[in-house]
C-alpha cells in the first residue's frame, strides 16, 4: 500500500507544480515551437503565394506597410495550424484558435497571408490582414505571436489589442467609418 501512496502523492505534487507553472511551460516550451513552425509556414507562403495586385498594393501602402511587394496571399483549403503537435493543438483549442465550430478564414504569418478558399477577401477584410502584416513589420513575428497568445488568454479574440487595431481597419475600409 505504501508504494501506491507514494505514487499518488508524487502524481499530485507533479500536477500542482505543472498547474502553477503553466505560464512558464507555455512561454518557454510551447511558444518557441509555435514560432518556429510559423516561420516555416511564412517561408513556404513566400515561395508559393501570389503577389498583391495593384489596388491591394495601394491599400497596403495606405495602411503603412513598408515593403508591400513582399506580401503574398496563399489560398488554401484550410488555414494551417500545427495539429500534429499534441500540446500546441490543446493550447490552440484552449485559446480558441482551433476546435469544433471554429473556422479560421485568414491568418498572417509574416508577409504571408493564408486565406481559406471560398472566403471573400474583400477590401475591409484584406485591410484587417494587412494590419497584422504591419504589426509584424513594426516588430517581428515572434514578438507578435507572443503578444497575441497572451492577449487571447487575457482578453479573448474580440478584445485582444492586436485584433482591435485590425478591426479598426475593417471599419475604415468598409465605407462605414464612424
């Protein structure tokens, strides 16, 4: 009976330590994995994506992107996510990035904008995504991912500061500016 008690106590202690250090696990283990994966996705997107058309380039310039000619749009059946990584998959579900009933229509990875086929990337929606490109350009992909994950956990999608800034572009370029 004593080995069972030791095993249960050890399991309990490990669970408590992990629960108390989940933020460290996320920031020191999971985020670096996601960032590395995102850099690969961006690199691929830059190779296979289509450049912005003239009107889109003008929009990117208006938004403030310094290198609009680098931006590529990649049309995909499903916006990529590292589902094969069990821990990132769980984290993505916890933060609302992926899961049942969640459809990711577009996502920016550096200068690559991945767009789900069938999603109408009209001017307001493209402006939203281009603001994310601008955010990365102002900083870097790793810093933006880190902030976005933290903000999603703290504020949720609609109120995350990076999303709030991008939603302002939706409004501005929809013709319904307030």
